[in-house]
C-alpha cells in the first residue's frame, strides 16, 4: 500500500485542503522590520503602523532560510510528522548539508520532540531568539520544547498566530538551506497564520511512502528510519522524495 503525496503547482496554501500532503513553497517578500525594532524618531508613526499591521500582518522572509518545505494534509494521523522528520534527515543526507531545520507547527499536539528524541528547553541568544535543539544533524523547534502539552489546548486564533510567528521568526535558525514545516491537520488557524506570514509560490506531489512497521516503530521511539536503517527501502523512499524536492527547487529557481 502506498501513501501518496499529491501534486499541485502554483496554488496558494489555502488550496491545500483539496490536496494532500506535501507542499513546497519559497517566500519572496521581505518584512521591513522583522524584529519590531523601529528607529526612535518614527516611534509613534511606527506604533500606529504596528497596530494596523496586527490586522493584516506582512509576509516575511525568514532571514538565512533559503527554502521552506511544508508537509501538510487535511487529515490527522496520516504520517505528516513522520514524513517531515524523515524528509529532513533525508534532505541533509542527499544534499550533504548541515543546514536543515525542522519546525513543528502543531502547537496543539507537537510530535517533533518525541520523534526527534529531544526534550530540553531552548536557550536564548543575545537577540532573545530561541536557539533550536539539534539531533541527527537537524535543527528543531517545537512548542513542545516550550510549554506543557496541555497548555495550548485552549488557544484561539490570535494566540496561535503569535505562537506560530514566534516559532517561525524568533528562532535563531542560523543559515539553513531547507526548513521543513510539520503542519497540524486541517485548514485552521495555523495554516491561515502561515499563509499570512510567508508567501506561497508552489505546491507539489513528490512521492509515495510505503506503509511499514519499522517506520512506525522508529517514529514512536525517537529514531527516524532514515537514521536507524539508512540502507532500507523505506529510507530510500524518503531519500527519493528529498531528491525530488531538491530537483524541484532548482528547477523553480531557474524559472524565476
Ligand atoms: N509509512 C508509515 N508506515 C507505518 N506507520 C506509519 C507511517 N507513517 C506514519 N506512521 C505511523 O502513523 C502514526 C501517525 O503518524 P504521524 O506522522 O504522527 O501522523 P500525522 O502527523 O499526520 O498526525 C504514528 O504512529 C506513525 O508512527
Ligand atoms: Mg503530526
């Protein structure tokens, strides 16, 4: 049995509900004042602008992050987080890069701490940005590192928005070639927040992943199959997707 990752190109993230699973996009516009530091003389006008922006946040580019890959699906429990984790590992292997990040966008039910076997709380750098936790060479950030699991359950739109914004923009990602986003199921506040924060340029179906018990045990034990059994056919299917992601990115770049 195969799990499909659907294909669609040139559509916004809002159309993700019609398609399942792997969405790729690159942000193109840049936030003027990403960290909210206004020059002193513009403070008042800046404050007004800031208030207005709250209604409609500007889309931003994440400094030093070259490509964002979104793993999304309308449904829960279909293997998004497992795919995100293994794709991140596979990307770093296929590309031979240190610069791969993994961001858990599921503020209600984070999976990355368990799947990547990480639990510490992130330190802050001198700009008060959170330093990601690293395992298997992947730089990770998750709400699960920051709060007790149950605390997020009552959150509504604006709080989700601000949490997502912080995780995305106030993490000291360093120089990343790829940032993989593990989305929560559905088309709710997180998807809306993301589409307001970064611009979506393309969506793609990139491969099949076989259903496999090893994949499941690996994910549940905090050892992605791409780490525990790098030579297995299952790991190969994730590497295959990683290769296609890399090819897609380079073909998009030559089009622009
Ligand atoms: N290819 C696969 N084969 C077998 N089990 C899988 C596979 N992908 C995911 N699973 C298992 O399915 C369950 C849900 O996966 P998860 O990645 O958390 O889904 P989602 O993020 O979509 O909610 C987990 O127990 C995981 O280990
Ligand atoms: Mg998940």
